[in-house]
């Protein structure tokens, strides 16, 4: 079978493969790190800096089917976040096969891949056929940029979120910093509006919070694996923090009952009151740069 994007292969840097379920995936090797990306959802499922544990969590029970979202890695939530009446959760972008349009490797061994969301998918769902790309740079760090250009004649209003699942040694030994003084909506308590007063967030039960109007960098301090994960972002006014804990973990069929201690989602986007409005000709870019550094 001819791989649809074989023309974009770069031997030793970008190589086509497929998983046991037959879903095409791309393996990326930079001079500093390795990664795995599925055109299905333009979904990064693995990133590992050389000599470091994996950065991202991927459930061993994740489904890999063309009509299902992958559980773990970095789902791209677009053009909406959360629930929407009569529609799928978190938008259709993560359920759509994106086109790989470009790959490049620079002399230092950094690798860039550009995926495009087929505009006909937007039109089929009644949305303007905006120009939507996800650029993934695999290097010392992992950088994702979701760019939207509204080259249509009508205004385009959307939400977006890079719903990153991070791997941690033990959630009970994790502290999340960078959100002190920020207001949030607590989904566990019917979206009650609250203020983050702690220097660090510690997780010991289900947490599902949308932090509002925050553009700062967040750190995940992992005392079990002795490392700090840094989530730096731009073009994003919302940060979401999620751990399903026990009951929700049991309720999810594509997530192991015992997997919640090994992950935390720290997501970067523009959701709810921070949704984006693009007039014709305007564009916007949501970018995250993810990395981890071992403690000395
Ligand atoms: O981002 C947190 C959240 O919105 C949670 O409420 C939870 O539902 C999670 O996303 C996972 O959503 P999914 O549709 O992937 O099961």
C-alpha cells in the first residue's frame, strides 16, 4: 500500500509506519529527541528527549480508530472545547485525518512537520473553510502551533485547546505552579467560579478546572521522577488542569482504572469567555513549547 504522505518522508528523520490497528503514524527522530504523530487528529502521542523518560502519557487502553479520539498525547480540541449540543465532545478536529503538507529537517537536526485540517471537513460541519494548520517542531523541546487564518468572507468564532496529557511518576507527589491568583471555573462543582490561592496545586481527588485569562508559563514539579516539566505558551488565555481520579477513570473504557496516578493534563487554549473571533483576513496562532529538565 502506498503511504499517502510518503513524499514527505525524510529518511532517518520522518518515517511512515502504522500501528497494530493499521492506523498510519509517523515516527520522528531529531538530534535531541524522538516523537510519534498520527495524521488522525494531527495527534502527537509520544515525545521523549534523549536520556529522559517520556514527556507524554498515552493510555494502554486508548482506541486507535478513525472515528474515535486517541486517549493521551496531545488531542487538538477545535473548533470548540467541551460539550456542544448534538455534537461530539471537544470538536471534530481530533476525529479527522489531517493532511501532512510539509516536512523539514535543519542542519542542527531539528525536525518540523506541518499538517492541514481539510477545509471540506469544516464545510461539512457548517463552519467557514478557514485555513487551519498544526505545525509540530521536534527538537530539544516539543513545540506545537495551531494556526487559523480566516480567508473567508464571514467572521469565524471558535475555541481551541491543546489538551496535553503529561506523564508523571506519581500524581500525589506532583505540584503545579504558575496559576496562583488566577480565577477558575471548577467543573467538578458545576463550574463554580473560584480563585487559586495556593502557591502550588496538589491533586488528591478529581480535578477539572478552567483557569481564566492566564497567559503565564506553568510548571509541573514531579518529586517521584525528579524532574520539572515546563509548559510555555503564547496566543492562549486559558489553562485547563485535569485528572479524572478513581471514579472517572473507571467510567472511561479507553483509560485504565489504575492509570490516573501516572498522568495529569495541563492544557493550553482559548475556551469559554476567551473564545477567538476572527474577522475576514485575520489570523491567530496558539503555541505551546513543552520540555522537561531533570532535577540536579
Ligand atoms: O479538559 C478536561 C476535560 O474537558 C474533562 O472534563 C474531561 O472530560 C476531559 O476533558 C476528557 O474529555 P474526553 O472527551 O477526551 O473524554
